[in-house]
């Protein structure tokens, strides 16, 4: 199944909130501390990088595990990995705008949404958190006069950039 630029963008947005650095000890998470994350996702690969500052500081990778679209709304699950530790994030984003430059077959979509940490491993096993995100997807198709607007967007290339903000805290240890 092919992903659209919007799906990739939404997935990227979900990643922002979960990002945490590899090697960060569980005790170093500050309860209720602000966090900011930036994701850059390669389209159509659905993978990319994440950088986080605030309660956690570090960089890692992003992988989209699930996604679905219902109208202008995207639902997705992203996995953020920092060394041997990871966090899964569930996110929902709504497309606010979509512009097509038919002369270059470039589509730009903007989204706003929310994210929530669902699970984590290693250092992030008990981390809780949630927040908001904004994303911009810029993808380019191929000129094809037989397609709507003269562009074939079935196999686009491009990048999705997500910026997320929220709060995270270390949960109680599981026994």
C-alpha cells in the first residue's frame, strides 16, 4: 500500500513527542518537564531522524509502524529509537492546508495534531508523556498530462518535517 505525503507527515508528527536520547538513565527524566522534538522523514521510505531537547536530550531514528487516513485526519504509530532503547507514540493529525504547484508537481501539506507515548523499552519503559505537533510535508511527483493537474503523485519523493512539543515524566517502576 502506498503512503501519501499526508500519511508520512502525520507519522512524523507523532514521533516528536516520544523522542528521548539513547543512554539517558530513567532517573534523569524530570517529572512533567517540557520536551521538544524535531523529525525529518524521507518520503517514501517512511524512516528518518529525530532530535530531542528538554527533559531528554539526544538523537535517534524514526520508523512508522502503522497509519491510516480518514478524510483529512491521519492516525499513526511511530517508533523512536535511541540506541537500544525505544518509545512508541500514537498520534492523530488533521490536514489544515494543501497546495499543489502544477508547474513543478510539488505538493505542500500542513498538519496539526496531538501525540501520546504508549509504550517504551529500556530507559523509556516507564516514561509517560503527551503534547501537540505541527508538520509540513513537501513531496514532488512526475509531470504527466494524463493525470489530474498534469501530475502523477503515485510515487512522490520528498521530506516531512515535524515539530512537537509536550511534557514527559518518568512513571513508577514496574514490579
